[in-house]
């Protein structure tokens, strides 16, 4: 049972002492030179009428008479009151053992009157209306005694919580140890073990007035930190909080001088300790990663990183520079299904057969038609979503909001997002030479012995994910080394799926190029001007261009679909559609999709005697942008089945838009999923190499290459290290520790409720932007058919978009694109002609 605090509640004995009040209990004239003397010359000439009668003027009461007689008896026995109390209170052996004395002593100690007696000794009362100075009483002695007792009690309680702050060398820098300290739980534990110490500090940390003005102010964390500092000053073995703060402050920009200052007051460890701790965290992180690699499947990603190195004293061989290198991350998911034993040989067999049998145009169209059918329910729901998410419709109060027709359709292949499905990330050490990065990272992963390399070359498959440039370089390296001596050197174990962030960026850039137009048209350029998004007129690869373009494409699509809801619903406001049943709303959504946002609607418009070019442009834009929005949602929610069904559509788009790089990537991915990869590898790539989720949120998925970009941002910006000693060797030690640093920062900001700043991006409400575009589309009659309406009278016009996917589909039918790709892959066929001989050589090697 917890010990109750003797300091928890102020006492109040109204029968024997005066009530506390804010009024002064003395008059300046009642004291002589500010002393508490019980007597002295006081001038009361101007107060005679109000002066209380002296004690000598009052007749003695019965109790006073009895006390007087007892005092006389005590004095008659040769004792003073102090000597009597001393003898009664275990004064000598005889008094201690005497039964009558012992009974009186026990009665006194257990009496309910004793607290009141002690309080009056400390603060003697005065008669009502007295203007004399309060008697000194036993205040000095009692306060000295109280301090002596308090020191003993508080020191005992401080030692009782010492183990909470202990942090022995060893596992003190592990992620689990650093992030396991919960401030609320620790506060509860300290309150139980040290109630008096806690209550004393709590009462000193705030006043009653502050508590009245701001009841939400809670000094609990401050008190806990104070106790941690007290414990740390007693012994450095009790530095649990100091180590946590040291790691946190190190990567929140605290300078070395700041560390020295905070260490001097006992709040953090020293700067030297923190630097050594980073080395230990890095080393332990690599060890933990290798242990987990033995138990669970994993993949790699890497990308280029340009890091600025600054020196303070310039020399010929010691200059500030921009270091160009690479950074890699290992991703590990405990719930991932491991590849079967011997998958490497099966992979080579399938790859060899696929090289002889590449996909044909007819097969790709069949794959595309099947994917279109699976994608259709999601497009219908997306059309509905623009309605039910609008404030005017107020879906939460709509009577049919629980109808199955208005619910999100089942995912085609949804990844799990539970605790066991969280993807762990381990940053590998950076390397400054791209040409040797594979060997460097394999060395870090433990593949630096002939035995490990032989096992990798003959039995295992390793997936390396990256942007288009990265995977293209790896693929070319695989082709270049195809005639090397053994499977390891030929990179037969290498699997290179492309990153989906850059695929999405290429998709968005293709839409921008196709539908940009001019400020005088009805394309994206005019919408950018209305929304004042001037930075979107020209494509860029740096900065926030993709983020801004993605957000604007969503807004433009939503404005147009909302306007179509008004048109097909024959109403002036979306609120009027609340009167329709879920079945009616679903039919209207189908009508919008079929008549205003599909290839079928586009074909119908083309065969009309007098087609409307502006309406055609609107149909084409919605047909093209809706799959893009679906893709973004599929990545965010981990629907990898829907992502796979987007590949043929994006292939046609990249072919039609003459994006040769991503045309090749889509063909490579289709060839892999349909021909080249065994079923186990297809499943592994789809479920582990496209998206990751380092949270447990359903919408917490991101593309693998997006996670890599965020890691590079952490390296270059969030956890950057500056100074004359920062070089690639230092970064090699730092980067494997970043996942622990990230976890510590997140933990601390969550504990102190400071996480929201800088971590959560609050998107301003887009409603005003959507309404502004709606009004423009309505005024322009963009969505109403007007026979013979032209975009321009001059024939060719930048405002007249080209049907890029349709053009790509035609190019696929002619076979020119496939022919070019097959010619590239023919190199692999030639290489694989002597595959059996090469594999037998690998066995002997």
C-alpha cells in the first residue's frame, strides 16, 4: 500500500487556533523593532477605546484553576514544565518502564489533541481583537526539528525512486530502452513511492492562485525532471533521462557548448558521451539489423545524396565541398512471407524462358481489358466520393449513408497494416563512389565472404528498389556483367523493381504536358491562373512542384465532377441531391462516368456529325485524371492489386507521350509479373517491394522510393551534422543510427505534446478553390454539349490536347514500341544461350 503524504493537506484546527486569512495578523505598532517579543512598550493612546481588556482583568476559569494547581504540584516536586515533559517522554529508564508514566505517555501520543498542541506551539493564538505581537512560542525549535525530520523523510523517498532513473552501460542506448520511458507512468510510480517528496515539490511548483487561473497547468513533468537531476547529481549511474535528452537534443540542433552547459546543471549527458553514444547506437543498429535479416525477409533501396561538407580552415587538401554519393535503406517486415529455398534457380529458369517469349501487344491489351473491369467499381465510387465529401451534401446526416452502394468497394489486393506488418527501416552507411556501392553495401550486410557470396549467387534473390535512373543503372550493370565467371559476379541474384513514387510523378507530369494548354483555353494553364498557382506553368524536378501539381489536379477534378453532379442531377445545389435514394445516386454516378469521363464517351463525341471540341477536352481530362487519383489513393491505402491493374494503362500513356524511360519500366514490370518472375517472386515484389507502412494506420502506406527520399531528407536536413570533422567516414557511423534517432525524437515530442509542430502538415481548406473553379466551368459551359463548338479556328492549337493513351494504344498495335523493347531484351537472350554451362560453372566456383 502506498505511503500517505504528511505534506499532502494543510491542517486546520478551528477549536484551538485562528483560521488562516489573507488579512494581516499584526499591527505595525504591536511590535518593537520588528521583533516577535511577547512584551514591550507600545503606544496605544489613539486606540484606547478599541483596546481589549488584559488577561489580569479576566477572572480565572475552572480549567485554568486546575492547571495552576498541577503546575504548583510540579514545582513543589522540584521540577519545571520542561523537565516534567522530558521525563514523561522517555526521560530515563525508570520513567520509561513505570506503568503509570507509560500509560500517560501513550495516552498523550495517541491523543487527538496532540496535533493541535503542536500547532499552537508553532503558532500561538491571540485573543480576538488583540493588537499585540503574536508570541514566539516554540517556532524556532519546531521549524528546526521539522527540517531535520523532512530531510530524513525526503532523502529516504529520493532513494526509493533511484532505480527508476538507473541506466547501466550496455543496453542503455537501444531503441527499446530509450523509448520505453513513459512520463505519465513514471510520474504515477514516483507519486506512490515518494508521496511526501512529490507533494512538497508540487506545492512549490505552483500557487493556489495559478491553479485557479489556469487549472490545466501541470508541473508533473518538470518535477520528474528535477528528481532525475537530483538522482543524477548523486551518481552518474542514474542518468536515464539525461541520456534520453542528450540523444534528443543532439539531433535537434543543440551545439557542443549548449551540451556543456546543460550537462553542468545535470540535465543531459556530456557532448563527448553523446558522440560516443551515436557510435554505439550505429554499431548496435547494424547488429540488430543482421539478427533480424536471419529471421525475416527484407529488401533494399538506394538513391543519390548530395551532402555539403564545410571546413573552417581552408587548405589545399582540406576544402569545403559538395559530396556526391549514395544512401541506402534496408526494409524489413516481420509478417512478410519468405521466398522458398532454391528460388534463385527457379528465377533463372523463368527468366531464361521469358527472354524467349516476351509479351505481345495482343496479350497486353487482354491484360488491360481485365484490369479496366476490376478498376470500374473504384472509378464509380470515386465519382460518388466527390459528392458525399462535399460540405453541401453533408453525408453524415444523409438518411442512406450506410447503404452498401455508397460504401467503398473492396480492395483488389489490400496489404495488412497491423503491428506485425509495420516495416522496419535501417539506414546503411553512405558511400561516396557509385561504382562500388553494391560491394560496399553487401559488405555492410555481411556478404563479404566467399561462402556468403556463393550462397547469394546460387540460392537467394535480393530486391533493390529505386527511381527509374537507379533501376536502369542496375539493370544495365546486370547486362554488362552477364558473362562474368559465377552467379554472384553476374548478379543473377539481383531483382530491380522500380519505385512507385517516381512512377506517380511521371504520370502527373504526363497529364501536365497533355492538358496544360494556354491561359486563354480551358485546360490546366487557365485553372492554374484562376487558382493563382503560377509556379505550375513549367515542369520542374526540384522543390514542391509535384506536391503542388498533385493537389491542384485533385481540386480541378473535384470541381468538374461536382459541376457534373449538378448537371446530371438537374439541380442548382448539391444539397438538393439529398432527396434522392442511394440507388438513384449510384445511377447518376454511373451516368457521369459513362457519358462524361470515359473512352466510350470520347468515341461517341468523335463520331458525332458536329463534335464539340471543348466538351471533348473535358471528357478526355476526366478520363485521364480519374485513374491518376485512384493510383494515388491505392498507394496511400496499400491496395497493391489496384496498383498492378494501373500498369497497362500507364504503359499506353507513356508510349503515347513518348516517355521512353517509363515505357521501358512498365514493360519490364508487366514482363516480370506475367512472364519472368516465378509466382513466389511476383507475390513478394507486389507485397513488399512497392509500398511500405511504418505506422499502423490504414492510410499510412507510402512508396518505397518515397521512404528513401524521406530518409535522404533526414540525412541532409532533419538530422544533418555540421562541422569541420563531418565527412563520409562520419556519415557512415551516423546513418545506421538514424532510425533510433527518429524514434527517440518522435517519442519525446509525443510525451511533451510538441509533436504536432513540424510533423503534421495542416492542409488549408480547399473548398473556396473548388467553388471558384466550379463557377468558371459553369460560366464557360464546359460540360454541356454544343454542336460544332471549336477550341480554336486555326486548326492546330496548344489548347487542343492529344489523346495520349489512345495514341499509345495505336503504337502498341503497330508493334514498334514492343519491337524496340524486344531488341533491348534480345541481349539477354543471347547471354542466356549458354545458361546451362554458366550455371554448372557457378556450381564449381
